[in-house]
C-alpha cells in the first residue's frame, strides 16, 4: 500500500449509517496520564532525586537526551501502563509523553529517546548507581513527611519474581517451585508508601543479609527522625537472631515477627491449647461453630538468641483441628490479642502493596541480560509506584479514587483521548465532551497545579 493512501478501518453499520475510520486525526493522543504524573513529580521531586543519584558516564558531546529526561520518560511510561522498554520506540513521538517530559509536542527534532537508548540506560547502571537509587527511594519516603512522625511501621516482605530465560543469579526456589528472583520490599505499613526495594537472587536470604539491608534503612531514617518510634514487622522468615538483635539494640525501635513452632513452643502452648480444645468441644456439643481463639504469652529464648523475648501465642482450634500460631516481639505493653490480631495481622496489607507494584506496574518484568540491569529496572518500576501512591495521597484524597489501585487510576484518569493544539504562546488540550470523570479530573488538576514563578526583576 502506498504511503500516500490513508489506512482505513471498516466497522459494522449502526443506526443506518456506514462507519469508517482513518488515522488522520493529527495531534491526538490516547494518554493524558503524563501531564498528571508531571504535576505530582513537580511537587515531590522524585525524578530530580533519582537523577542526582545515578552517574551519567556518557560523553557530553554525544548526549542528546539528558539523564533526567530518560528517567522521566521511562518512569512515566511505566506508570501509564507501558511497562516494556520497547514501548519507548512507539511512544517517543507521542505528543502527551513529550509534554510530560517538558518537550514540545510536535517538533520532529525534539522526540523522546528510542527503545535502544532506554535499554542502554538500564544496562549502564553500576553497583554504585543501584545503591544510590535505593537510597534515593528512602530519602523520597522521608521527604514525604512535613514533620517527624510519632511512629512508623516498616513492613518487610520478599516476593517471587519468576524468570523465564537465562537471567543471572536466578535460582530455583523450592517454596515457590519456580526459577526466580526474590526481591525484598519495604513499605510503610500505615500509608502504603514504598520505603525501598532490593532485587535479590532467588535463594532464601540469610538473617545477616536482612539485617544488613534494614540497618542501612534504619540509620538513614534515624538521621532525620531521631525520636520516632519504629516498629519493624515481618513474617516468620525474618525472626532471625541478627535482625532481632539489630532492632532490640537500636533506641526507639521494636520488632514484631512471625515464628515457626517447635517442640519447646508447642510444650509451652499446650495448657492454653487444651483449654481451647475444651471450649471448642463444648460449643460443638451445643451445636455452635466449633472455632475458638485464645491468646497467651510467655518468655522464650532460642539457643542462638542473645536474650529471651516475649512470644505471643494464638491458640486456635477449628473444625479441621489445632492451629497454634506464634509471634515474637520486643514490645511489652500491648495485650497478647492486640499484638497478634491488630498489629501482626495488619502486616498482610503489605502483600497488597506488592501486588500493586508487580501486577499493576509490572515490576517483575526483569528480563534483562545482566543482574544490575534488572536491579535498575526494578528501581524504575518502584519509582512509578511512588508516583501513583503520592498521587493518591496528595491529589486524590477524599475522592472516590483515594484508595484506588494504580490500574484503576490508569483506566479512569490516564487513558483519556486528548487533542493537542499548539499556538504561538500556548498549548491547549481538548478532552472528550462525554468524559465521565470531569469533576474528579478538575479537582485533581487544581491540586496539582503549580503556577510558573514570576521572572525576577532584572533591574
């Protein structure tokens, strides 16, 4: 087909009219999202902070796309639902993504970076770049507080990142029954803000490794929030001597970890379990639901611990049998039921945050040929999550999307057909007249709007 012949699409007739379509709409885009992301990024300074963390070792004479433009382009595309680096090739001329990156929408000489350039960005990352980018995420989290908070809850959790090629340091993990990476995510358990993330090999982490990572995070937070009480929370594979010692020896810091039962713990729990069985049998005899939960506590010290700690027991008896559960903590004040049911069980919310990073923003797209490139890719996807989380907190609070998942925000607010018209002194965006979320979008843009500062008086 000749390039001069427009491509025409045919559709079934409707209301007595034949329907045809072509691609002659001119300055149109299907994505309003980059402008909204640019608004929140201007408020929190995320891409600027990441740019200062990553070294640009390119020769200045050959640089067409500055580092900040590359990071902005890639992060905004991920946050808008384009997780594949190859998407940059087709989106580099999109007028809305060019506007989001601070470029003119239609100048053919002002296009964004190609997919190959984005690939070189990811593969050029060094160990120092990854470390500084991870640190920049922690600093971004700290900067989200106008004043030191009274308390923080840091939820630690690993997540399966299955691989399907020959990615370096991907190992078979028997727990997940897959060849995978096992990245560590740290979230603020109260707000859902991402603290940082670390891409790891697929093998089970040691206690020393977890303690090393958390020590760096805690020291950085303590530098800004010396009096904040911090609770470090995690499931059973974090109850290691190294991590427990770290938290117990730091001021204003406590831990709450799940714990696997053993013969000693089961013996200590037996009196309470026997009471629970008796109560369950009584309820069953009365025709009621035979499910009982009792809570108790006792001191316990494994041979590798430096001192005894408080262990809280949930003595549960169900129709299927006994279900004793244990948690270990350095906290003394809360009642056993409060420690387990209210504090520990709330840890499960971190898994929902991880799902948002992985499922909505495809953070498990670690298909690069080097481990460091995959580490860099995880940082970019985590940055996209930070933008979404901060967008909800700062601009969507008290709206119907205040707690929406990134996918919902993308579908309702980002995927909006937009006509771009450029004049001599301004750019005008025309949105569909039938757009169903006009009021919400107006509220959002008003909250994100930062007027251009006036020019300084040259006199």
